[in-house]
């Protein structure tokens, strides 16, 4: 699963004791404060602001661990990867993974700053680091005035490499920015664009997904507001925030050396009550100078007395409440009160630093607008109208082919939904009641679309996976229950998928079905070994859905059905004795397990809010409608065969044997291909989904590519093969057990989706509307009805 960095990603400083050792208590205070702010997506440690290259290797790993612990794992920690050589950088990244890092920010080899780089060297650096560590990577674009800056072709090649999911752009050349960022967007719509122009943020705010900045140390609240204004294309609001922050920006970043910004950030944290002093490691100097090109002064302020910590029942004892002697900018109302007058005297730095921080401080009552030129434009102040024109010019509609590239997650869900159980109930419906139950498929498909749509929106908005979000919002045990429940269902369904795959190939090629089951299982296990396994699986399953669609459409026309009667089947009627079959049809077509997994595929594909409408049109609706249409076509084929031969076909094999003399060997082969594709695709999706969601429930990673997910997926495949080998026949009893599990799990999963999709703090503008809830509640009622009916049936 790719991290969602669409928001603020502060690059925390590394606090030191006055003796120069890493101050882990201060890391706990800083990390817990930043991690508690809504809108902070990650903490990026060991960078320039964090003096990462000034630390020993052991200290670097300890700092990663300390920041991970500071947020209790709620906010991912990203590590700066700075070693010169590719081999050493790869080992550095591998060690960072073991220390708890969730991604890596790759710095150029520092020799390039002076000597430049050979063509192809940056691409090789990212490739070798990822191959060594498996750590998701962020492309780091250096300023234009260095020899380590990457041209557009180099950026495009790196962004297209496996493992690279975001770019931190600090080119500081707006001519390049307005050329290169739109090109990167067009080439890789899923690539997360992050600005690191701490001192020039405003001109970049309308083209980015988020910020990765050291500035986030001291001004996270205002920067989150700035990001929101940029995403809303609200230039006036963004400009007002920029003007409010400008005195702070000037005193932190508009200096002779950019490294002085690190020192100034530490003084800012002293000013806000997070740090007790601003100790840095040489060659940095502790006292920042005025924003001029003069050398730093040698005076250092005396150490401040450590302020008392306060207990916060919501975040545990030892948390230092955020306190500011004088606000750096208007703070939110939720901020704790300022320090007492006596505490102010103890906290205020002296000498030159005191003068500068006095200038940084901004009264909440200040209304005077700053009149200096807007930094970063190169042409003085940019008018509101000009900036609006720039913003509007960068609004681009996706092309037809770009929209097609969004196809994927819902088709994976459809392939899982359309398996042997689905085919069996459809055959029974057509053989037993001809065309009269087609309406059940139509209703189930509509309900499935709404539930899958909720899951897609949850995948877009959740900063972590769905089960992890459930743990955060509803309690850890709820998430664990969901993961275990889905796993148990997939474990039992694996038997039917294994048997179905073997039968499908035996229909096509002859031979022992059990032998083909073993071959299919081994083949799927091999697929799971791929590094970027979800993308591979998605491509296979989209192709399988296409094959199934062709096969069953052709089969339906070959069987020469009564299409008028099929159309009348869309009108709801309930034949005598059909209720149990109706319940079964709803259960197999309104697959809550599959809908639940949609959010994971959406997260794997890094879908954004901007993609939502296009995803709905090209993926969610077609991906769910396709298996619904195919199920209806299987009913049509079974009904047509019954109408022409007078023979009922209670099973898929019986239908195939009757269909062969009716349709000939070619028609029978086409039908067999569709059946095999349905069983085999469901086998892949079932194992992948079960492994991913149990791994997530256990807190071992929410990606299908994680080691734990692959092991669990292998267990699911192995279970299906083992039972098939033992029984040598279709284990009907296990399918019944799977349905029994649905009685207890499916309603819980449906309820969790509806509840989470209604959480305004999580979903914001993608929260459920009333019509979403209406269809969601109808679907939940249908699942509950199914559960009760199955429970009654299974009870002696």
C-alpha cells in the first residue's frame, strides 16, 4: 500500500541535549505534538532540517525508532536516505525499514552537487535502493542552481520506476516548475506532488498534493490551512495566510545560508514551548543571524530552564502542552493558553536571537498587510488576477486514455465476486425458474455499486488502510475482528475456487481435475511472489473479466434464448419455493467481502479525490456491473438450454454437458473458457484479499506485497489444495460452512463500511449523502435478511 502524503509532511528537527547528545525526551514531545495535528500525514526525519548527516548510523536508527514511538505508529515516519554510494544507500534504506520507516526520501549523491552526475546515474540510484530495501521512495528534486538538479527526462524516468510514489520538488525556478509539474502530472496522474519551497510556498500551492517542509515544525496549523486553500483554488485565502506567515518566513529562511533555517526552526520550537533550548551540532551555529548575508554571530543565549510538563489524559502523562509566549501567528482556538509572564522571561532568548524572534512574533490583532514583493516569482508582486489565470490554466481534464488507466480495483472485486458459487446459484436459478429471477441480479448489482462506491471513497480519504482506520476510529478489536472474519470466509471459499479451477481446465483440456487444481495453485502462488504483486494481479483479473464477458455473451447468443422473456425477468416476481434461492443469489452477487476489499485496491492504486468522478465512471460502475451482467447471462443460458432440451441443469458441469450437443464443440469450449476464467480469477482475488486484510487486521501491513500478506495468501491457497487432495470431490460442506460464516461476518462488514463512510472527520466532502445512506441501509437490510434466512436453514 502506498502512503497518502496529500497534506502536511513536516520534516522534524533532531533535538539535542545541551551536551550534544540526541534528546529522546524532546523527540517524544515534538513527535507526539506534530502527530496529533489533523492534516499531518507523515514525519520526515534525518533530512537537512533534522541534521541527519550529522548523526552516527546508530543515532540515525534510534531517531527513526524514537519518532515512530512518539506517535504510537499513528503517523508514518519517512527516513532521509543520504549515503553517497548506491550500495551503502540501499543498506541504509534496508536498516531504516527495520527501524520502522514507512518510506524513504532519497537525496542525490552529494558529490553531484559539485561535479554533476552522469546520465542515467540518478535512475540507477533509485532502482538499486529499492531493489535492496523494498522501501517506497520519494523523488527529491534539488534546486535549479545546483549541479544535482534533475532535468525533466530524468525526473520522468525516475517517477516511472517501481517503488517511486511521490516527488518532493524544490527546484526554486518557477519557469521550470510551470513546465515540469504539469508534465509529471500528465505522465503519472498517481504520482504525489509535494512542494518543499519553504521560503517560496505561495506560487507552488495550486499545483501540489501536499507539502514536505521543515517549516512544518513551527507552523503546522497555518500550513494546513494553506494547503486547503490551494486545493480549493482560493487564491485570496492562500495569499492572506502567506502574508500572515511572511515575517516568520523571512526570519527563518531568508538568510545567507539555508542551513541557518534549521537553527531558526529550533528557536521557533523554543518559542512555542516544545524545546527548552536550540542546541545544534557543528558546523551549524546555535545563534541565527539577521536575514542578511553577514556571517553568523558567535553569541549564544543561555540555556532556558526546563518548563514543567502537563498531563493530558487523552495522550498520556508526560505530554508537554503547546505554549507560546507570543504567538508566531494566530493560533487555533484549541491551542492551550500562553505561558505566564514569568515563564515568558525564562523562555525568551537573548541577544541577536531575541531580537529576531521578537520580530517574528505576530500579534493576533495585527491587520497591516505586508507590502514587500512576493518571494519566488522573480517579477515582484503577482496580482490576484494574474495568479488566478495561472491557476485556471493548470486545470486539465484527463484524456480518454488517462481515464482508462484508472480501471482496476472494482474489476478485481468483480472477478472475486464472480466465482464458482455465483455460477452455481445462477445455473440453479435458470434451470429451476428460467428467466424469472433475473431481477434479483439487477437489484443486487445496484446495491453492490453503492457499497463499493463507499469503499472507494474510504480508500481515497483514509490516510491509512480501511481496517487501520477502523482501529483508529472504532477501536482496535473491531479492526482485528474484521480482518479475521474476512480471512475465515476466504479460507473456506478457497476450496470451491480450487476445485472450480481444476474442473474448468479439465473441461477444456481433459485430464484429472485434481491435477489441474494443483497446477493452478502453484501458478497463483508464483504470481504472489512478484514484488509489486497487486499491479500484476490487477492486470490478470481485468483480462479475465474481459475473457469471461466475451465467453458468456457468446454463449448466451449461441443458446438462442427468448430475449423478450429475459427482459420480462427484470420485473420482480417471486415464484413458489424460490425464496431460498433468491437469498442465495443476493448473497453471491451482493458480496460484502468483495466490496470491503475495494478500498484496498483503491489505496494500492493511489487514487485521489481528483480521480473520484472518473474512477466511478470507468472503474466502479463497469467493474461491478460486468459480473452482474455475466451472472444474468448464465441464467439466460441455463433457461435457454432447459427451454430447448427440457433438461434441468442443477450444476455448472451438468449445464456444460447439456450445452455441448446444443452449441457444438466450439460453443462448449467458449463456455468452458468462461467457467475456468471465473474460477481461476476468483482464486487469485480471494487469496490476495484474505492475505491483505488479515495482515492489516494483525497490524503487519496493509499491502498485498507485504511478507505477512503473501504468507497468509499462501496459507489460503494451500488450504484449498489440501482439502481438494484429501476429499478428491467438491467439498460441498465447506461451502456451507463459508455461508454460515457470512451469517456472522457480512452484516458486520457492511455496517462498518456505512459507519466509516459517514464519519465527517475522516471523509470531509466525500462523506455519505442521504441517498448513499438510503441504498446502504437497504443493502444492510438485505444482508441481515440473508443472514437470518441462512441461520434458520443451517439450524437443525
